[in-house]
C-alpha cells in the first residue's frame, strides 16, 4: 500500500537466538559434571530450556524492557515516553518498530500481572 507516494514500511526486527548451541554445551557438561557442579548446570539447563521456548515476540518484548530500564523510563512500556526512549536508544528503529516493540514489552508486563494475580487482566 502506498500513502503519498511512499511504500508501507514493514515491521522487520530480527531475533537472533543461540540458545540451542549453549544448551548443547551445558548438556554435554552435565554428562561429566562432578556432584558439586550438577546443581548449577541443571539450573542453567532449565533457564536455557525456558529461553528456547520463548516466542520471538517475547524475546523482542524482553529486549525492549531492558532498553527502557537502562533509559530510566518509568510507567507503561507502551507509552509515548517509552517509544521515544526506544528510538533514542536505537536510532535505526522506525516509529512503527518502536511502537510494536513497546507493545510487546507491555504485553509481557500484562501477562506477568495476570500470572501474579495483580493485573487488570483478572476477572473477579
């Protein structure tokens, strides 16, 4: 679709994952681990398993939340202030990309609020 002679900008934020390679290394280390090393490696394996299960949207949302924390942004991650902070932190982001990233961060917050029972998403 074009608007005033410009093509519609697509949302393209690449998610790079290397959890598979790290998980293989941890699994390999577990096979030969001493008893005192096992608890730490088992915990690392569990964390990597969770990272492997995360969706691209969750990975992008978590990245956006980290950027907002580093920028000192308080309040909702999908606020105008947050979008501005994301674009300042990563000048190559388009407005559309920053808005979508902020929405993905807000969705994570909403999901966590619902999971802990303190969110607006719960019904009485």
